[in-house]
């Protein structure tokens, strides 16, 4: 809702907006447990909650059934269990530091993120590009992969093109 309000207000002002919707490939599967727990602790989450999340995630095992055959069990060291009510919250806890060093506005939605800004001159375009470069660096540092096929750029304007 805040994004829609921002867009509407900007268009009323006669200012265009560029928005980049970023999709992370296999977002919930790539979250490394140790890094998630470190980030949760560093963000001020109560140590008892961090311990509870550790118990929830660490020590999980999985195996695959193909036809009638079961694979060997393997330890699961990354990912948040899909279908769990906690998964979107844990993912958001993991990506919650993405806003650092970003000048544009950001909104996070489960496995997707959007960054946007008013574009009144070339400086604003350069700032948005710098922010996208920063996103890419963050993704590499945090083991996340941006899916270019599902990521989109959108321009909102009243100008006739």
C-alpha cells in the first residue's frame, strides 16, 4: 500500500518513478543456517528466540524417493522449511540488512524485493544503478542468486511515450 501511495503521490507531482522488482532464485532454499542465526542475534533478537530457531533448523536431514528407491539421508545446512509459517519471517530476518548502503526506497515481500525512486534527472538514474550494483554485491556476499528472468524494471509516468 505504501508503494502504491508513493507512486500515486509522485505522479500527482508530475514526477516519474523507476522500480526494480528483484526475484531471488530459490530464495528460501539458499538461506545458510549459520548466517541466519548470526544475523538474527546481531539484529537484537532475544537469545532464547535465536536458540529456539537453531533447534528448529539445525540437525535436519532429508532424503529423496524416486520410484520405490530412497536415497541416503543428508544433513540440511541451508534453507528454511517451505510451508512453515516461520519460513517467510526467517527469510525476511535474513534479508533484513539488504537496505544498508541503499539510497533508494525498498520493500520486501517474502522471496521478492522491490527498490524504487523518483526520477527527476540523470543523477537519480545513476543513484538507482548504484543501488542495483549494491544489491548484486549483497546477493553475492550472502549466497543469494538474483533471477534475471523473473526480475523486472518498471517505469511509472504520466508522459506519453
